[in-house]
């Protein structure tokens, strides 16, 4: 009897804020990412989704050739229906907390937005006291235009506040009013990832999150990791131990002046360690997290109250970092576990990845546009960033342009925007055509977990 590793892979796409409709994000994503077509001229097959437990969702399957690229099932984690009945108080409480944050704690990338928000607040107060905004029922001959504009503005503001900002305000704020929504969104996402792991159909899982969906993806992985990481090894592995040793040495060495080269070396070790974990019997399938336009760039005020608070939560392993951090000075992200031989006699120890070390074997690539102030460079308390992809090209709606087709045009120009760069980077980050990641030799059952 031998273990056979499935070569099929799954991609989970998590949408961002707004009044999203089921499959809206997934269809656009797959049409942009998948280039090959089958003999019928189709990029994918549209099939029932038995993993998400939602009749609104479908599975889009891009067939592989079993030689050069694996068959890939694309799933959408749709969470918008769990974020309903948002009130102005939910948004205002969250915005008030952000506005009252010390200016020195505001990330530099959004500091101009923060000051602009204070300017708008001041103008609104002045307008109210000066009577510039006339009530609809009291519009005068000179004030009817202002009143009309006010009504239109109120409608737009209602849609933006409750339909878009409200999603972020409630998910990113652990206020008692928001706990039920946060719990439902996380629970459904964790259930989907569990189903993918336990189905036995997949050899690899890739998670892609856009906007607020990237924060949800991060939360899902940090919770699920502890369920599937290998905590009871039956044998040590020389190759695995050597990989972990090289990884620790690289982290200690630091990025130096070439952060990009450092990240490439680190991701190569992550890939190798993931394969070693699988060969040893680990059930963890996620190889990559790809975040697009991620608010995690501003984690110091969105997931914490200040840079110091964020650093403390990372040090305590509440918030995993890439690469993993440790409570100990030697920067170790493993702990020793005793192993026994077949007769139950002590046979040494094996290093175990701790509960906050998913990014020891999960590659994290972050994509952002220079003009997208919602996203940005991901930084930890140590000011490091890991394989962040800087995307060129400026568009006024760049936050929603990460997988827009290159044929899309700017409204003021006949020149296509440089979104091809984003799509190319996204394909590269996913490495969906990497057949080697899902190809393993058949291992006899009695040798599973032994040295290669």
C-alpha cells in the first residue's frame, strides 16, 4: 500500500467590500488569469460547488494536461451576505476612532487622507453653523441648488458609507455589535478551507484576497493553520531539518540592501519546506497567500491601536508575520518534539512549527498600485517587507484594477492602462502552472515520515 498525492489544485478567491453579487468577482478573476482554452474554445467548465455549501456559487474548473500544468478548481468565498443591516453608528464609531488616532501613529501612506478627512469634518461643521445647507422643505430661490446637491450627496454618502465603508468598519472593529458578523464570516471561510483539505481531491490550495478580502484570508489561514500543522511527527527528516536551519540562518542574516533577492530566497525555502512537510505526512495544503490592494498595509491602526500595540501582538504570536517571529531572542519559530521508534523507545526530537508559523511554508506575495492608498507595502514591526510587487500605471480606480483585462481603456485616453503588469504579477505570484508543487513520488505506507 502506498500514499498517492492528488495533483489537482484549488484556488480560493475572496472578494472585497461593497454590494458584491455571488460569482461576480470569481468570473472576472478567472477570465483574466486563465489563458489556455480546451478543444471547445472554453477557458473553464462551470460546475456545481460542493465545497462552499451555498447554492449561489459555482466551481470554475480550468482543465490541465497532467504534464505541464495541473487541473485547477476556482472557488469564490462569498461573505457579503453576512454583513447586512449596517447602521451609521457602526461606521461613525469606527471612523471616530481612526480620526482620534495620534497623527504620529497614522501610516505615512494614508496621512494625507487622514488630514483630508479632518478638513472635510471642519468644512461640514462650518457649513452647518453658517446655514449653507438648507433643509429640503425650506429651499429658497437662492438655496434650491444647494439643497438638490445636498440630497444627491446624501444618497451617494449613504451608499458609500453603508454599502462599502460599513463592511470594513464592522469587520475591522471588534465592537460587541460586530462580533456576530465577524464570527460568521470567519467561520464560513474556515469551513470552506476545511472542506478543501478533507475532500482528498486536492494536493495544493492557493488563497487570493482583494481589499478587505485579504484581511479575511489572513484571518482564515491563521486560525486553520493550527488544525492542520504537523504536531505529532513519527520520524525526523534530515532534509526538513536542513531546510529549517537554512531558513533560520537567512532570517538572522536579514534582507540587507536587496530585499527583493532576499524575499526570493526565502520563498524558495518556503516552497521546499512545504514539500518536506507534505512528504512527512502533514495535512496542510496551502502554499500561497496573494493579497491585492490589502488594508493590512495599515495594520498598525486597523488590527491594532498603534505600531507598538501591533508589535506586541506579533511578539505574542497573536498575529502571524512573514517570516514567523518568536517570543525568544534566538528568533526560532519551532519547538522540539520527542519522537519514538516502532518499539516506543526514544528516538530523538524533531522541530515542530509553532502555532503562529504558517508563513514558514506559505509564501505571501502582496500586490499594490502606487495610486491605491487602500493597499501598500506590508511592513512588520521590524520594517521588513516580503516579496511585495510594486505595480506601475496610474488609474483613478486602481483599487479595482488588479485583474482588469488590458483591453480596458482609460476614460480620458485611448491608451490601455498598464494593468497587464498587475495580471502578469498575479499569475506569477500564484504559480498555478507549477506542476512540481503537486507532484510527489508514491511512498510505501511503512516509509511515510522517514528520511528521503
